[in-house]
């Protein structure tokens, strides 16, 4: 029996019978058939589905946030933020699917084609019941794969709501199957030939079992497992910002995240001041009903989690740590007071084990070298946060063993960047282009007939009139060359014109061919003359303004074939040189 329980009250909200073998068999058949058709769709069709999913997630956010809060205890504001992040991630892959799916010409004869693997099994946890699924599903669907979701046993209503959102968005029937199954049914799913690959997010203990089962079946797998992330604060850090950020980093989602800052490693010379500032911010946390807007800390998701956490606190204090705040369970439901343990050392439970709940372990280090040593003294290697002066951070980052290091910021996943760990935190990556290609076949294609040579003559190219005295001449791009990996052209500005502040999904290099320009890049203004060049990273807001008395012509090169433009003022993203792109820049100043 699969049971949904309110962690605030302990009330059973609903019960469900696990699907039997015949039901699962039918769903797998439907998934394989649907994926066989989906793999043949183009990037535009896949992107359209992802955009529709994003719309449905936002439309239903109020009801879904309440569902998350009541089924696993997340405070309402955090549940709403989780759903928004799901929508943003769907939009990210919708905007970038074409470029991520594009073939790569490596030699004159050889190229790499990226093709879907098939139907991917996702065994997902309860702590971010929507985000954990959609951060997997968005790239998987963009890649042309299908999916089977086996969700955690304590969030069955969230699992069914996910299925409803997908159906409302127009997902092809069968393409994503939600299976209500007991844990002992997972092995059969992994071994089934209709499953091409497996992804699992959860504990290291269960990850080992999943890895063995998938390995026995020779299935591609991604494992995102436990973490005991260090939050390293050195003497030259901004202690006020570090302390307040540490509270959020540790207690977000009631401390039930793999990338929560679990070990706060502070250089001894500033440790006392840090503890005072940290505890002052902890005292501002409000433990209560997740549906109350004033609540910042909800109950733990299950009674067993609370009991395990309290045992870790008890053993740590018994071993010599100082209990500064909290350290007790509170009712009703599965609540636990925000807890601070000071003078934690290696060998104590709160240092050696992953603490999955609202417990902060403060570890004191003699100097920066010892702090880095302590940070690495763990079986885990998921994320790390480093607080120090920027000029020394690069050297220290290289010494930290982790899948991600955030400098003067808390660890958080970002759809644009790969996410995953090393050591016992698992292997493989989610998100970014790397996450999408984890479940794709990188197929080498060799053709005796090399790619055709391309000559572009300006007189034969259609001018893209943006309006208001700005016009673009496209040269090389996806429209005329299937083998290239760049997009090039020129844009000419009449005197006094500009393109509004915007960013692209790929890097851009710009050469001032004629005239005088002012480049505004990430808030910095730079005057450019003919012959000057500049470079703009992906995602950085920028614009070019004609500051001369004559026409300004720039030659631009984008580092990709499927380029998008996001207008900073509106947040609207459009395909480069599309009809929507024309409208996006028509209102420039003159």
C-alpha cells in the first residue's frame, strides 16, 4: 500500500494500491510506442511541448504548491519557487533544444549526431517532488526520449499531479508514464528490455543497489546521491553575508536537500563572531504550518527522518560537541527545532554522516589549509561553498573535491550548468547540455562526400530589416549550412540608433567594421572604434549603440547554430532572426 501522509499532523491523506505487473507492462508498451514516434519529431515540436508544460505549471502553481506543502511539508513560498524553477527549466531547454541537438562537424568527412536512447526510468525522491522530476524530464523530452517515473512512496499525489500537468500540456499519450510502485518492484523495471537507461536521485545506500542492478543489465545510468556539503568561511570573508547566507543554505527545505550546507567550516580567528551572527539569523526562523505564509521551516517529511536526525544530534553531543540551539523534536507531526552544534570534529556523527534535516554543524579550522582539508574529509563530493576574498578563490577552488564549488554564494542547481557529484555522491550529470546528452547516443557519421564549400555574396543575401534604421545581413547560419557550428552576419545602425539591452544563449564576438560604437556589456560602457572587437559571454546582457555621425556596421559571430535573444526589459526569448526577433527590436530609440 502506498500512503500519502501530512507531515504536519500525521494524518493519512490518501492510500493507493501499487500497480500490478500487467498495469506496468501495458504502460511500458505504450511508452516504447510513443517514444518511437517522438524520436522522429523535430526540435520545434519538442520545444513547443516544453513551453506548454511551463505554461501549465504556472497556471496550476497555487494548487500544486498546496499539494507539495501538505504532502511533504515544504513551506508554501518554497513550493511556489520550486514550481517556477521547473517552468524556467522547461523554457531553457525549449530555447536551446535546436543547438543541443545539432550535429557537430569534426572533420571534412566526419560528424557527430546526437540521438535519443529510448525510454528512461527515473526513480525520484520526495524532497523536491516536482523539481527532481522536471529537471530530468525537460532535457530527456528535448532529446527525443520517453520516460517512466517511479516516484517516492510518500508523494504519490504529487506523482499523479505531475501526470496531470503533462496531460494538460499536450504530452503525447504514453510518452511519460507515472508508475505507482513499491520499492521492491524497481529491480524488475530496471531489468526490463524496454527500459534503455536509468536515473536515480536518493541515498548512497540505495544508489549502490540501483547501480548494481543497472550495471547487471548494462544500462546507462546517472546517480545523484547523498552529500555532506562544506560551507567554508575563511578569515577574509564578509562574515555578515556569509552567516546570513549559511542559514538559508542549511535550512532551505527544512535542511532536506542533498546540496544543503551541512558542515560549516569556519577559520578559528573569526569563528566566535560567525557563530553569533549565524545564531542570530537562526533565531529568526519560524517553525510551523507550511501553509502559513509566515512559516520558514516546515516539519520533516517522515517520522523516521526526524528520529534518525535526533539520534545523530544525540551522538554528536555525547562525543563532545556543544549544543547551541535546538536539539529537540516538536509536535504536532514531524517537526524538529532548528539546531546548531558547535565544535564539531571528525569522528562525530554530524561530521561523518549526512544529516538530512535542520541541523547545522559548525567545525573550527586553524587556517585555510586545514579548512580545505576538513572540507575534503568526507566520502561525499557533491557541492561546496567557499567564502573568501575573490583574488585567492581560484587557487582554493582547485583544491576542493566536489562536483560544484560556489564562491561567496550558496550551492544551487541552475538549468544552464551541469549538476552532479563525485566520490559517493554519484556520477553522471543533470542539466545543461551535459545533462541532456547523458541519455543520448553520440553517433559518429563518416561520409566519403565532404561537406560542401560555402560562398556567401552580400548581394545575394536577403537583408533583415529590424526597423528604426537597424538592418542585419545574415551570412553563415543554420539556414544555409548544415555542417557549421557558428552563425555570422553584419548589422548596420543608422545614426542615433541602438538595439535594446538583451542577451543570447551562446557567446558572441563583435568586430566594429565601420563607424563608432558604444558597447554596454553587463552594465559597463565601452567606446569602440572601427577595427576594435569585443566578446560577450552567453547570458550576459549587452547592447550596441551608434554614437557616431555616420552609419555603424558591426560584424558578429555567435558560437552556435540555434541562437536565441532574450530581451532584458521583458524577459521574452525569441529565435534569432525570426519574425518575433524583428518585432523585439523595432522600438529602438532614434
